């Protein structure tokens, strides 16, 4: 239903959606503002949903698009800071587990003189 509205009624040429997140790209800021107003009213009237204003933004594509934990730039795709921290924490935990496993195997062998 939402896809049909974006494609047919609003005539969005560049539109990406994943679950409840979506991006609409246009060459005109005025067109994007009109689309935003129509989408907010559609969500409120037809779906009984409120779209918080802090969850929407109009920005130049060169500034990057924040979408699904990534910042999409014209020349690169980067993980957001919180995602990078999460990846590093997981990596540290895995390394720590490997070190514990290594020492739990290595220390008894060294103590028994079987190396």
C-alpha cells in the first residue's frame, strides 16, 4: 500500500524501503518537502501512525544518508559509530574467549611437561 502511494501518487523515482525505514531521493528540496508532508498526512489519516519530526530529515546527498546503521555517501558506505563500537566489542569478546580456551588447554600441558 505504501509502496503504491510512493510510486504512483507521489511519483517518487528513487525510493528504498526496508520494514519501517525508507529513503526518498530527489533533485529538488521543494519536491521532497511536498512528499514529506503528503507521507505524514497519509500515515496519520490512513494508517493512524505518527511520524516524529526528529525521525525525518531533508539533506544533501553529499552529507550522507543514514540508513539501517550505515551512512551512505556518494563515494563510500560507512558503519555508524555505535555499530563500529558494537563490532569491536564482539571482536574483543571473541579474542578473549580464544585466549581463555588456549590457556585452559596450554597451562595443563605446560604444567605436566608434555610440550
